[in-house]
C-alpha cells in the first residue's frame, strides 16, 4: 500500500475511560476568560457544518447578563451519510458531558440539554448510566450544573438550531427568524450556546491539549482535525478523523474503490464534486466546508437517481412553513422527473436552476437554502445523466 | 380507553402540565402503545390546557409520533441513497414477503408494521432498519428472515 497523503489524527476517540473526569476537574479551576481565550486561539469552528467560531459564541454568551442560560448539545445528526456523532455518543460520551459542563461553567449556565435524535433512542440506557457518573463528579466538584436528555422524533429539520428549540419547547420543529440568534435568545428565549456533538468534544479536548497543539493541525483557514463519515462505493466505510485541508483527490485515493465518479461532500445539503475536480477541491473552509458526510459514487451509479433520492428526502423533511422550500422542493423533484420522462425538454433545467436560486435567497432556514447546493452541482456536472 | 387515561395521567405527573412536557408526553404514550389516537390527543390537550388542534399539530409534525394504528413492532427500513445502493430494495421486498404486507401496512395479528424512513445514521453499515428503537445493520435477506423469526418466537 502506498504511503497515505492524508494526515490522520486521534484526538476525538483516543484513550478513554468513562469515569475519567480529569479534564473537567482541571479546567473548572481556571478562570472562564482564560478558557474562552484558549478556545478562540485554537481556531476551532463549529463542526456541524456552518462553521461559526466556537470561542466567539462562548465569549458572547459569557458576557450576557441573564437569570438563566443554557448549554445545548445538538445530537440531531440527520444529514444523509452522516454517522460520526453516533460514534462519539457510543464511544466517548463522557467527553460530551465534560465539554457541556465546561461550557456551562464558562458562560454561567446551570443547565445543559442533550437533544438526541429519535433514531438514536437505543443509546439512552447507556447514556443515562454515564450521566450518573457525571452527576457524582459534579457533586464532588461542587459544580452547579446538570444535564437532561431530550429526544427528537424523526424530523431532520430539528437539527436546525432554532427548530430544535421549538421542538424542546413542545412545538412543531419550525425554524424561527434569525436574528435574534440563539446566543441572545435561544431555548426558552434565554441566552443559549448550542453546539454540535463533535464541537463540544473538540472544545473539551482543546482544554486538555492546549490551543497551540490543536491549532497546529489543519490549515490556516481550517484549524484542527475533523471526523468524516465515509460511505457509499468504498471498500472501507466508517468514521475517520483527518486533518482539514486535504484535497479530494488524496481522499479518494485512500477511500475510493478505484472507479470513483463523484463525491457528495456534506450530505444531501452539500456539494457534488465530479472526478475532474477532485485535485483542485480542498476539504475545509477554504474549499468545501462540511459536517463530515462523504458519500462516494462509482461509475455504475446514476447521478439522476442520487439527486432524485435527495429531492425526495427534502420534500419529506421540509417543515412546510415557508413557501419557497415547501413548494420549491416538490417542483424540483417533479420537474427533474418530467425532463427525464421527456415531458419537458432540456431547457427546463434552466428554469429549475433559477428556482434553486430563488430558494437560496428566500427560504427561511438552511434546509431550503441548501437544496441549491446538491441540485446545482449535480445538474451542472452531470447534465447528460439528467436528460437522457 | 381508561387504560390510556391512566397512562396519560401517569406521565402528566412525571413531566408536568407545561407545554414543554408535550413532546416527552407524546413520546411516552407512543413508546407504550405505538401510536396516538385522536382521543389520546384530546385528553392530553385537556390536561395541558391547550387546544386539541395544538396537540395534533405538534404530533403530526414528527415522523415517529404515529397517528395511525401501528403494530407492536414498528419496522422502519432506511431509504437513504446509500441504503438503496447497498440493496435496500431487496430488504423491503423480503420483509413484504415474510410479513405478507406492503410498506405502510400492519400485519393482521397486530404484531408488525412495515415502514420506510430517512437516514437512520448507519450509512457505513447499510442496508439497515430500526425495529422500534433497535437498529439492525448490514442486512441481507437471510438475516432479515432470521430477525423476524426471532421476534415471532418471542410470543
């Protein structure tokens, strides 16, 4: 086997014992400002996909005055092809709880919530056991913080942070208008830090290894390493931790089956990259940022079929609140089929592409806005497959 | 009916009478009887002092809060693109043959309901399915038959 061009990392899973709360213990003895400064210095940006600088989020929440503040861990991993949070939840839950408690200490929150997708309800018994260990530790440290688990019920859109709050508050998971942002008015309209599972675990790891070591990983624009969920036409599907800033060509050399035609980076809401662009495509904030879903497709696959699967997914998961998304997703699905069935001619693709632009501009949340990503990148790179 | 009322009352005590209690309440009822009836939702509404339409509006939003009669075991086959590439169609067909129902239906004995669902988080081990909360991965037709047999033998 050739020397891999990818830089592997192992800061998420590493050595692990469920009862080892050393990092939490040491960290909560430091002044919150110092911890915030470390998180900022590390350069870490949100791992769910949007990429907001984590340190700034924490800093802002810490400065706000409020009788109540909350830490919410977003474990509503629903993006097609993503399963990295599943592995974190199964293998290193203590690191999640530590990270949440550290965040609570830093911003002055006494209450944390783990919003777990309904599909992962099978994890509950073990998570509750781990929470008991945490509770004992918090008591020992005299830290006024507790974590509650709230369960989702099979709605992709609830991964959108404000929809998640609506769900936690007992409503339909319909996204709110932003601003106000969660950090100002989140859960119960109180200042809330909401972070992806991987972000929280990484933040606690930064508290352990220090911001310098962390910032040495990755590139200037994309600090650190990241978990990737690798699936599809690959001989070795699974979760891999890699430094950011790699080219897609190097990635495919490692994970492809030798016949890779395209990679869908970032799931159904992400971008499709065809083989001819592998070499120039960088995975990271300077290229294509991603929550970590990497789906490989080989030459046997129909990209029309891939796109229709995504569009069907969006039609079902659109919350229905805003028209561009509710109607747009259906029109894209039906329109693409009409072209394939020769009911509409090829020019109609232009109309559909125009519709995705409209959705990008006018949909209320990331779900509707991002449908354009997959649609445009698949249609433009594989036009013949859409038409013939 | 009175059994369900007892159930609702039990969980109202546990989760409280606030709007925030609604999701855990609905989830707990579905956990025990696999679906919600209109009467259940009306009862919950009365206890939380919100309209029945509000309860229905919330419940109907969530795919896992079933509002139609479901079997004791609800099977949800993952239909993501990766699942399709790895042979989901064959898995669904096998289930339809073994259970003698179509997707969306419930067996006459009220044991199984067969559904399809969006990505359940096992793209590295497709095809996959959930039976109630339990995930089953790397499925083959033979494996599916074996799993269903095991569930049947439990009774």
